[in-house]
């Protein structure tokens, strides 16, 4: 794994916009291609293997929470629990998720957290960086089968319900709106009939006892780029939780989108090489740890605590409770700290995207950097034990 200089395409803003990514430079540069990350084929294999195993471990946590009634540890409201159990027992399908991993190419990747309900950075990880590698590094490869697997996964989703699938999100968020539009395109490529609807325009038909769109057509399946905990707190939340509506992501993802997942993974798989020690109290970790809210996004309200310093990100989360994770600093490449976003589509690893920051906490303005690997290259070690590509 190496961070390299790269010559940006002369028309890169046009290229990125054509891929559906127009929020690349709103306030600070987000997309950058003056640098990139290079991997060996063995490193890509290591990331793929870790992602597949972490996914299966997470499914075991879902089963554990439901069968052993461990919801209280996650502060999941009582009203949500029947819907979680029902969606799990009915095998409601998941579309996708993103593991955030610490990885430096020398030690095994470890899970920092799981974006299981409303993961973004999808367009840049899927089509945008794929067009980049085809243009800049012809003959090289990329760990990226996101688009193909998303299209294939929609066919599985279609088999679980009848009628069109509605897709919704927050229209005022450009990133969310473009992510929903991209996912709608992948669904259409799979042959599904789709209807886009702003979340504020979803209605409830009291007579028919069902959710409806603007044309008063019944909604039978809904993809929502909107967190489950927000939905459950809305006035119509109890209706949604009791309805037979097929929702993506399914209600059982509430367990995996909760950072209480991290100590539960450590409880079920103590000492696993892909995990960081995590607990529901700070005591086992001593004076150095990371404090994370059970529910938060984009690094909000995360604290890094050491004997001499506390680094805090502002935010509005934390009322639901906290988890405590061992502090393992991110690797550093020329002053930048990358986090590997490793994607799962359905039950399969589907590629990676990399976001880097000069601070210790990855947040919404961290920069996205593309990657490539040479299938013919391998990783070896010199006499001093350093990595040679």
C-alpha cells in the first residue's frame, strides 16, 4: 500500500460530473486525483477476505441480539423491536453497507465502525473512481465491482415483493439526492420499475391502511436514504414499524447501524484480528480510548481521550449512550490519514473507497482519493522487513 502522486486529468471536473458526482468541490476540495493509493494484489485479497468475514460476524451479532434479547445494550426503543425481529425472521434482504477499516498494508485490517443503514460515498467509490482508473491507469485494476453487484442485487430484492420500488431521501441534501438517483439508475438497469419521491411527500391512506405516493398509489417497497432511528421518531414511525411495507435497508439493520455493535462483536469474538477492543464502559481501556455515541454520523461527537489530550468533534449525538473503543491511530502517509471504506452488496464484498484527513477523525469534509492495483504485482519483504511493491 502506497500513496502516490498522480497527474489530474485536464477535464477532471467534467469527468466527475458526468459520473454523477457534482458535490466534489462545494466548500473545500472533496474529490482529489493529484494523488492516489496503490495496492498489491495480496493486499486487495486481504481486504476482501476481512470484509467477507466481518460481514458474517455482524450477521451473528444480529442473531445474538434478537434471540438473547440484548436490545437494551443498544438503547433500541421497545416499539422498534418487533419490526426488527420480523424483518430478520422473514429474511428481508439488505442492499448494501460500508465497513470503515484501518489498514496500512502491513498489519491486518481492523474494523473502526460499520455504516450499515445509510452509507454514502457510493458514487465516488463506484463509477467515479472506476472511470478514473480506466482513463489514467489503463491495464491496471481496481477493487471495485460495486455497480455490477448493485444491479444484480436489485434482482434479488425484486423477488421479495411485487410492484414498483419507491426511492426516497432528503431532497435538500445534494449528496443524498445524487446517491438516491444513482441507486435508482442501478435498479432500472436491473429491470425494476422505480418511482422517486421526496420523503416529506410520502402519505398515509387511512382507509386502505397503507403508505402512498403523490399519485395516491400504494407503496409496497421503499428504499430510504434516511436513518431508521429518525424514521421511528417521526409521527408516522409506529405506522411504518407495524406495516407490511418492504423497506431497504430492513429494520434488522438498526442493530448493525448502532455502534453498540462494536463491543458486541468483541464480546462474541474476543481477540479477533479484525476487531479493535471495545466495551460499553471505559474502565477496561484505562486512560486512552475513543468514545463514540451509539448513534452518530460523519465523526460527530467522537472523542479521542489520552492522558494528556482530549480531541472532540462537535455534534448533536450522545443522548442514547456511548461505547468505548481502544485508540489505534490511523496510518499516516505524507501527513494524511486514510480510512478504507470497504463495501458489501448483499452478502458479498464489492470494493473499496478511500477517504483521508490530516486530523485524527474522519468527517464529512475528508477527501476522497481513488486507488488502483496491478494484478501482476505482488508484495514481498526486503531483508529489513519493509514492504516492497
